[in-house]
């Protein structure tokens, strides 16, 4: 019978790309990883790894075996989750990865309420972009990943992962308070801002692509002058008159006293927020409690509840 420990090493190699990365993640030496994979080849009787420059790559047979390993690990996680759910004890470590705005506005505010409610729960946060954290979630580095996607740019669904909807995040305009479009509370048509300077996120990001798409739909090309991935900095730029900006309501831009926040006229402009967990893991009591707290927090922001709502 194939040994699960060696199968996991093969799965890790597919996720992490190099034997050195696998060794570093699992606290092995590279030679120990290589020896275990060589032993797995002997046990299976097929070639699993091929030389690729200075490294190795998985053969087709290895990919099929790694697929089966994903299934086995998911079933084991589901079994463990069921057993833990029987006790209902919300305890243990939950590692959460989230992009910057979600980390600040969703995860940090739920940490203290969860700690006060569940003494045995240990929540750990790392701020990381989704593109970096997704492979690490699959590899087991994290338990929960908070992500966003847009209707025109959905993220792929992966069989190894389960999605849990958190809510939607409206995209709003940040303007200087002196701006003519900010003199009343009415939604602002984007075409009214065709001649403005714009501030947005870094090139190639989904949010920057959203700005270009909606401005072109309104009949103009945005004149982008400033780029920042920090919502607070984008709002500051707008407040100081350096340009106008689209920003996510999740970032609570209304907290800046110098900026006017207005809705965009027309159909709601929004993105979807969701959490991803490894398949079979969402029913573990500490993970389930974290997911519920994230949903409640997102709903509180949407309804204008106080910032310390759980």
C-alpha cells in the first residue's frame, strides 16, 4: 500500500514547484524529500519525476497520482471535520490569508470578538494577495483564504477547494469635497468625470482593469496619474485634489474627513467577496466559526453598523 506521507510530498511538489520549496515548507532537508520521492517511484513502479534544467517536473503519471492524493486528503479532512463537529468545540489554530483591504476591514475586527467568545481558538493572519495565497492554501499553509472576484473577471473554481460566499462589496467614487459632483448626495454618472485625473491601483490588477473597463463603457479613456494598492492612500489622493478614484466600500473610505464618497450612477458597481477553504474543511468548528464571523462582519459594513461589530 502506498504511504500517505510520500504521496503528500508528491502533491506538495506539484503545488510548490521545487524540492527545495517542499523541504522548506515541511521542515525536511531537500535530500530527504528526494529520497522519499525516489522510494515512492519504487513502490509505484512508474517514473514520477523527470529532469527539467536544474530541477524536476512531474510526469503525467505523477499528476494523476497527485490528483488521487488530493481526493484522499480531502476525504481525510472531511472525516476529521465531522469528528470535531461532534464535540462542537471551537478550539485550535485557524490561519487566515487575506488581501490588504479584507485583512484590515474584515479579519482584524473579528479577531478580538472571536478570542473573547472562544478561549481555545487561535486566529492567525497574514496579509497576502490572492494570487500568492491560493497555491499556499492548497498546500496546507493556510486554513481560510479571503478573496475577491469581479463579474467580468471571475476566478477559476478548483475541485480541491470549497467556496463560501461572504457578501458583495460596492465600488464607490472618492472625490475632493470641493468637486462639483460632490455638492449633493446623488449618484454620479462616470461620463461626468471624463476630463478628470484618476487614481487607481497598480497596473495589471483586477481593480485597475475594472476602472478602465467602466470608463470605456462610459465613453472615455481614464487619465490615470497615480497608482496605489492602499485604499486609504487612494482616498487621501482624492481628498487632496490629485484626482478622483474608484474605491471599494470595504475599505471604509467615508472615514476620511476630507473626501466625499458617492455612488456611481447606473447598475450597482460591485465585486464578490468569498472565502476559500480546502474541500472538507469548512465544517471544522473553528473554521466554521471564523467563516460565520467573516460573513457577519461583511454584512455589518454593508449595513453601516459600528466598526467593532463581530
